C-alpha cells in the first residue's frame, strides 16, 4: 500500500504500485513546471484532492520513502 500524507493525514492511497508515485512527482514539480504546475497545484491538488500548501510525505507500507513540498501558488 502506498499513500500520500499531509499533516499526518492520508490524503491519497493505492495499491497499484504506480499511481501514487506519479501523483507525488506531479505534486512536487518533478513531472512538469511553470504555469502548468501552478495551475495543477491550484486547481487539482488544492481544489480537488484536498491538499494545502506545505510538506507532504510519500509512504509505502507505513514508512516514509519521500518528502516534498506543495508551494503556495
């Protein structure tokens, strides 16, 4: 099981082995940048997924395997 947490709360989770890793990269600006990234954060991450600006954690089987930051855009 993989999940993305913020402030100790699970925001997204999956056991497909692919989607959480990809979404984490989207959220932390590794898959795209600039205006597209700002729009993704504003409308998708914050507007639809329930994230807020701040630190996020990528976890696998309960252990943190990556950390990132959602900017305030």
